[in-house]
């Protein structure tokens, strides 16, 4: 599933191409894609100018002149691509946005059909529960707020990083990479982390996500940006999807375990699990 770095990259490649263009038509090819709003709401976008594109968590927001906002969640296989109007459509194309200039059209493609679209009127943060419930952005949150979020939670730190209501945008890939960089075992109870460990976690979160955005995200299977280009950060992964391979730091084989039904990759030596001593 595209995570913060991938969705941010898509936003950055979409924004300069669509901002300022006037929508001629939004054609919905797969009705279940539109989770909120109806075809009449999409029809109301005709003649409206695109004001901008931005990311919130793992969601992509396209703001329009009419006060409506299109909110896309790409889920597992959602992709945006530009194509000429005469180019054949892929069978997995679910939505097409055409513009009055006729230069090209924006297509949303989703092989597994898990992605969804919301067509909202007014302030999207107020109108959309999926957005309203999100925690702070990891690249914007201050240390004091972050430390308070960690201190209040008793669950395992890996599960906490994946909880979008706590911190928005981090998924399995970057949770594993951040925890490795911070030298924290994924099963560590969040509330047990000392000030130094929380500080490492905070700095690693900022560092790994910034580097991943600079490398245009991680392409493992389907992910491409709006220009059709793959990301490069997969070549910098140190533990994610490297089960059995040697740790790049100490040479110990990377392990994989299940936490909350999700795979977690870690180095058992660099990320030692603290064992409580019996009194």
C-alpha cells in the first residue's frame, strides 16, 4: 500500500500538471470507487478550476474551485497516470478526468479495486470522518507532542506507528525502517520507552521519511508516481522484506515476526528486546 512518501510523491508530480486547469468532465467507470457523493456531484465539477493537490496521511486531496474536494485513498494498487484522450484505456481504469484544454487526461487505475473516492463539499477536514480522525503528520509534529502521544500508549510500538489516529501516513515499510534506525524492538511497549529512546524514534521517523520522499518512495510492485516513474527507496531498505538476509550493520540474519497480524522485520541484535528481570 502506498504510504506517506509514495502519496507525497504522487501529490508533488500531480500538482504542477493539474493546478489551474479547468475540468471538462469526470467520468466514473467503476461505481463502487465513489464511496461518498454521487455522479451529480462529479458532474458539478464541470467548468471548475483545479486549485491544488495535497496529501493528508495516506490520502490525496484535489481541491476544486466549486468548494468541492476529491479525496482519493489508493489502498493497495491505486495509481494516477496521464494519457492522451485517444490512447486506449487499461481495463483497470476506474475514473477519468478530462480538461478543457484537451492536452491530456488524468486516469485513476486500480487493479484490486480497494481504493476509494470521496467527493466532498466544504471543508474536507470537517466533512470527512476519514480525515478528521487522523493523527498529526510525522514530518510536522513537534517533539513534545510526539513524546506525549507515545507516553499515553501501552500497546506495542510497531502497532502504534501503524495506527493512523495516532500518527498519520506511516505503514508497514516505514515503521520497520524507522524502528531499525532507532534501534527499538517492534514489540517494545510504547509507554516503556525512555526519553532517549523516544528522541531516537522521533529523529529516525523524520530522517527515514525525508530520505524516502527524496528517493520518490519505494516501488515493490505496483507503485508509480503520476509521471509513471518508479521510486528508488527500496534499494535503501535495511530490514523490510529482508528476512534471512544479513543485517547491514552487524551481519545477524534479519528476522520476521507477526505483530497484530502484520509482518515486522527487525534485527534481533541491533534491536534487542528488553527482558524484565524477576525480583
